[in-house]
């Protein structure tokens, strides 16, 4: 049983530290966040299946921002200032508590447009992070200006979010993007004082682990839906076609994501911002794929109000988005050009066209598997 020191100075970690890997606490942190991922993906599935995609997509984007941004803020802080003492562990456990509160409010946000519980959970997570930045400011003189900027910016933006709750419901979602932009601007402003000493390989690993968790949730979502159909003896040939296509899609997404090393892309601060922020779409698309597969399972056994093309789009749209964003973040920066460099956007276009086909999920799986086999990636994924 590992023990943590009662207290130690919060000195900055060495950004070139060897063997810097995810800690057991960080792995536990990710696993607890998957509860929120499962909640929001489940709500997206049910609303799209009931033919309420317009409302579902807006609520999903808002709720997903809260989950992703809370996870990302703590992840980058931990890469620079993880002391693994008792106060630090308590702060991360408080953050996990906030994530669980947030997950409890997802259904209320979807059904009633009420984001109060999500905001409470977000505030709990944000309060823990502010205390960590204040502690870093006190213990690390070289990074004090940056840490104070983070603490101040987070406090001001969180107060703004609480004010956002007081807006009329009809204005909350339309103004959400403006408030989210203010939140995204805090790290940009804070890092102008001095770059936070994050560890590129550690960050790349942390993002990879969260990608695995989201893809695993997609597999679980589809598997649960298939099992429900089989248990009620409503299985059809189309159901197993959807299952086979879904597995090909998720397997291919995993292979493509880990085909290129990401750590070497994070040496530039500007590139690190683009890469880190771009994963809002990578993670969100991966979670939406799981919801879309569940929608297609429902449609195959006639339990969905949505039509065939709309059900297919619930898978093809997020898969195409995943491919395009992954190409921009991982493939182009590695200077993969010519015919091979265009295979990602070309496959994304073919996936979108497959929306109109009767077996859209299976065709999408075959297209993504073909992309894996097309020679655009190394024979052995980088480790």
C-alpha cells in the first residue's frame, strides 16, 4: 500500500524528466471521469433515437465542454506540479467528487435545460484547482506570475458561469460559446507570463489514456444495446451487421489515433495549445460514435423513432469529424504529404457519403479499416 508524504514543497517538475508516466491517482481520476462520459453519451443516444437530435446536440456540446475542460485543466497542472503529497491527493479527490456531481446533473440538463447541478459540480472542481494554483504560486517563485494569473482567471470566469445560470433559459445555450471562449482564454493569458513546465511525453500519454477510456465507453454502449436486443430475442441480421461495423470503427479509431507519436508535437507552446484544445473534438467525436452505434442498434430492432438515414448520420458524422481532426492534429504535423496525406480527408468524405447506404455502419467500418491498411501509418504503432 503506497503512502504519501504529509506535505512537501510544490516545486515544478522537470519537463525532461525520464520515465514520467501516469500515476495511479491519475488513472483513478480518469476512471471516475468516465462516469460523466457514460452519462452524457447515454443521454445523446436516447434523444437522437427519439428524433430530438437538434436539442440533444446542443446539450451534448455544452455538457461535454464541462467534462473535457475540467479534465484538461487538472491534467496540464498535474504534468507541471504533481507533488503527490496529502494535500495534492485530497485536492484531486475533491475534483473527482465534483465530476461525479456533474455527472448526476447531465439528465436534468438534457430533459429540462437546467444546468444547476452541472454548475455546482464544475464549481467544486474549479475551487480545488484554484487552491492548487495558489499553492504553486506560493511555492514556486519562478512560476508565481503564471500561477496567480491562472487562479485569478479561473475565479473570475467561474463567477461568470454562475451568473450565466441566472440568464433566461432561452439565452443560455446561445451565449454558451461566448462564456466558453472566456474560459479557454484563461490559459492563453496566463501562459504569457511564463510557460508552465509541463512534460510533453506525460501529456501525450494522459491524452492517449483518456482516448482509450472514451473508446472503451463507446464499445460498452454498443455492447449493452446489442445485449438488450439479444436478451429480448429481437436480434436481426442487420443488428449483427451494425455490431460488426461498430467494432471495425472503434478498432480503427484506436489504431489511427496511436499511429503517430504526439509528444514531439508539444515542444512548441502554440502547437501545444492547438493540439490540446483540438482534442475537444477528438474526445467528443469518439464519445458520440458510441451513442450513434447504440442509436443504430435501436433502429435495427425497430425501437427508434428516427429514420434510417438519420440513424446512420449519428455514426458517420462523428467518425468523419474524428478523421478530419485527427488528420489536422496528428498526421499533417508529421509532414505526411502527397497521396497518403490526403487519404484521411478522402476517407472522411466517403464516410459521409456512406450515410445514404443501407448498411452505412458496416461500410463506415470497412472504410476506416481500409484507411488503417492503406500504408499511411507505421507497421507498428509507436509506444
